C-alpha cells in the first residue's frame, strides 16, 4: 500500500499520531494496573481471578504484534508509536514481575535485574529523543517475546492440574528471559557507544 503524499510536493505525508496502532498501544498501558489488581486481589489464590489475570496479560501482551502489524501494513508507523510501544511492553511485564515477586513466586533479585535493565534503556531512549527515536531492536523484540512466554506460564497456575514439575519448566523459561534481557541490555549500550553523541543540527 503506497503512502499518501502532500499535494504538489511529492513527499510522503506523515501519519497522524492519533491512529489505531497507537491507540492499541495506549490501551495496553491502561490495562497494566487492571491486570496488577486482578493478580493480587485474591492474595495469590489459584482460583478464577488468577486465571482471569493471566488471560488478561496474555491478551494485552498479544496486542504488541497486532499494533505493529497494522502500523506496518497501512503505513501508520510514527515516532510516537516507536517510543510508546516498548514502554507499553515494559509497563505490562514490569507489573507482572512485581506482582509475582509480591506473591512470593519469583525471586525479587530477578525482578530487580530485569526492571533495572528496562528502566535504564527507557531512560536512554528519552535522553537521545531530541536527536533520534530508538525503536526496539530485533534482540529487544526477542527479549519481549521470551519474557511474555515466561511470564504467561508463571501466571497460569498450571501446577494445579499438572503437578509440581511445571515449576521447573517455569523457572527454565524465566532463566532464559533473564539471560536474554541482560544480553540485549548490554547490546544496546554497545550500540550507543558506537553511535556516540549526536552532533547538533545546524540552524537554518
């Protein structure tokens, strides 16, 4: 699908920030506190509310692929979307990790390491925002995917019907998520060092 262009200029028109993909991203952010409340409301009981919280997380994090597909398919990619999309993922996964740690189902040090990496990269994005927008890299997208799977399985109380071996499976997934999270964080720092400080644009 070709991009529309300004009349007489021949240059592509910039898509509006008020579009469907960005709206989906904002909804994902707004769902995070709802999910967090649902996860903690029954004190960690493995009942209907726990399953509902897990399903809400899975649906919400699944919209990450949907908004990205719509944005690319219909030429609705915006700098705002590039900035908000990874932030939305971090808000949702961060809420899940903190909730699991509060419930005593995930070591706090794991949550802290992941959150420090996520917050650090987010701060870096805002620092360089005046020069450029840093979108999620392929490694960052892989990190989000692995985190999503690890957290989804940690949230679903599958140990109730399947037995305690599920805990070992969940821990293996979370370990993989932790390793990829740290590795991609280091990769972002190395890329930032290679790019170096941006030179100010000359005034016109």
